[in-house]
C-alpha cells in the first residue's frame, strides 16, 4: 500500500542536471510524495529540480528512487513553491509553504 494516492497525469515537465539548460520529460503520474517521469536519458542525476514550465520559478526538488528502461521514479524532497497563477495550481499537491 502506498503512502500517497497517485494521480494519473501525462504532462510535459523539464528537469535540471543534464547540461546547461532544462531537459524535457513527461510526468506520467504524480502524488504528494513523488512522481514517475518518462525520460530519454537514464543518466539523470540522483537529485534535480522538476519544473512544469520552462520559465517557471516554481519547482519540485526530486531524488531518484528507481530507474527502469525509459522512466524513473522520484521522491519529492526539500522546499518547493507553487505560486498562484503558475499553471500548476490544478495539481493541488500541497499548500504553498510560504502562505500565511
């Protein structure tokens, strides 16, 4: 049994750590605790940031938990922030930790 309920999702994401820019991926499913990402390159770093838009200031800090052919499973770690109007509010993963 999983700690968090998964939400099936197939949206474009971008990750850091594979060069000077962002690398595209597909977010296959997501929960409050992590996600499954479809990636072309399994040489992703063990930790990286996941963005839902290439110019976004909001991100989820990720740590790779498993790797399979064409996909990785990540755990969300560290701080993050989803600002109102950032285009990812519909995910409703967790409240903004900076909110008062």
